C-alpha cells in the first residue's frame, strides 16, 4: 500500500481578481494520470454555468497552461 503525498510545483499564483475570456474557457483542457484529456462542461455563451467539471485530480495540459500564463503575464503590473 502506498501513501499519498502532496506535490509542490513552482507555478503562477492563483488569482481571483481577473476574468478569463469566455472563448478561452471552451478551449481549456486537462489531463489525468492515464493521459485522458477533457475540457470544461457547462460553458454557455462564454460563461461557466456550473463548476462540477473542475472537480477531480486533473492537470492543465501544457497548451492550456501556456494560454493562461499569457493572460496573467499581460496583466501583472
């Protein structure tokens, strides 16, 4: 039996003071341990209607992470 361990990675801090463009929401993708990817569900007219598709253990794909980093990088003072 293996024990779970927290993993720390240096990353861009989470920000709650900036909106994510609606067209980007529909393009964001995540990958699980088995390599399966998925996007957000419940995106309607560029708005996330329900956050249930954000639950679980998934990691942003490198393409999606790059797109989010560009948005954050363009707004950092």
